[in-house]
């Protein structure tokens, strides 16, 4: 503000500088693609993202056919999460159904099917971060969801479509290599009130709700694995699991990057691996940590764009990021992280054209996947045998 204009008195100039607190982005937002021909079309119009704030109440408008009502019920048994629903037309033919779920862009520019999830942020100001199409997630659908997840910095939970055996599930897993995908096999069984009988239900339906619950109750740094799932009464396929042996069905599945299901004091998902080959983001929570940090740190600095590039601005940027890292470290969400200014990456030519580079690194929290307890037999506790008797 210029102070050259004549004034006889006192001027007060408000200066808003310094660091800004960085708030983490919301991660417990589900993006669901489902079918329900008898759903209330005013609540769930076809190929239109709809934001649900009360999952259980929304079930009353979801009809009885298709997948929508069952999935909403499975989610509601875990938590009440913000859920963006895209209802697509139901088909008897698998190929036609897959085409509806994958979706397209109409000549008028409307996104349909899963692609409609991309419109959620513009419509509702939130990004779906937990994606799935339980009961509809063929290979083509999962591939499409993986592409959408990369655009939204989201994560996909998908079934090993059509796999009747663990060997088939392991082979199916080989179709994917994205860090944003977790393949799950087999399905759960639950009691279906529509038929008053037990029936198979996609495990992915429960994974969506449980992931949102973990995000809210524990944090995005905790993997889906080894948390009790509400709702299931059984597992649709036999899975041999033993806590102390890798030579099991569950061990083979996990080793191949497939998350499976177990019953140990309640039904649980077992496995924390993504579809990425072991490199940097082979754990589910590694991927989600990277996504959360990227969006959290980028979004808060929107208001800094086009401000005068003074050294004080750079100091504020770095301190704000480091303050956030300290808070995340204290909360146990990361091991540690640090931001810094690299003079070599910011020459005068780049600064002159308004380009600034800030570096930062971080270490995500690894899950304890392989606990080794070393048991030894010894006779040293017999050396003072008489003393032990007298005591």
C-alpha cells in the first residue's frame, strides 16, 4: 500500500504475513458406483454424482435390486462417512454392465459411470478418496477406477473378479501394477434380510466403510488389515490361515499382493499390500500418506501463488510445511519430515521468471507386517537352582 498521499494524522496498515496453519485434507470420503433400477430416481439420478451425508438413511431410497442398498448397508455397519454415489443403469449382460460402470463423456460434456466421480469436487467441494464398485468391478472397471484414483489421489479397493480359487486370485492380481489399487479375495457372507438367508456379499463393500472408519478413528497411516469388520457372518471361500506359518493360503495370497479374509476373534481383512511391485508404495498406507501430504501441502499454498517473491515469503512457506510435519510426527502419522530451500534448484534465471522450488522429504509409518520372535532354550536358569528353592 502506498503512503505517498498527504495525510496529517495516524495511519494503520494491516500486514498479514507469517506462516499459515496447514490443515490435512479430508480422506474419509467414499466414491461408490452402484446399480439399483428401483431406487428413487430423484435422490439417485442416473450417472450423476450424489453426496450422501447419512448412509443408513439413504439406504431407504436405494431400492432393493442391484448393488446400491447392500453396499450402503455394509458401509453403514462400519461408520457414517461422506459418500459420493453414482448410480448406473443395470444390465443382464456383463459386457454391457461393464460399459455402463466404466462410463464415457457425452457430446454435451457430461461424465457418466465412474467418470462422474471426477465431477464431485466441482459439485460438492470434496474429493472421493476411497473408491469402489462392489459387485461390478470387472478387470476393465478396476482399470478405469485406478485411472480415476490417480487423478483424484484416491485409492481403489477391488475384488479378484471371477476368481474361484486362490491360484486364480493370484493370477488375476497380475493384471494390475498401480499403487492406488488393492485386490481382495474372497468375498464375505452375511445375512440378507431381503431373502432371510445367508448370502455372499463383496468384501469390497465392507472395505470401503472400514477404510473410512479407520481414517476417522485412527488415521490414514493405519492399513486396512487386522481390524474387526462389522456385519459378516462368514467367508465365501475356504482360506487356510495360521499366524505363525507363511505356508498357508493367506500367506501365498499376501505374498502375491492379494489381501484376503480371516476369522480370528472376528472377521478381518488380512494384508496391507497394493498392486505395485515392491518399490516405494507397496503398502496401502504408504500410498495414502503420499497422497494426503501432496494435497495437504499443495492446497494450503494456493493463496501464495502470485504474491511477491521475497525471501520472507520463502521462509514462511518452509516454516509452514515444517510446522505441519512436526504436528504429523507428534500425532504418529509420519515418522518425520522436513522442508528446505535448495539454492542449486533456484538459480537467478528461474527466480526471475517467478519459479520457486521447495524440497521436502518424509518417512511414512511402516506397518508391522513380519514380527520375528527369537526363542532360545538355555540351562542358565538352573545355575542358581538351590537359591531359587530357598527363595
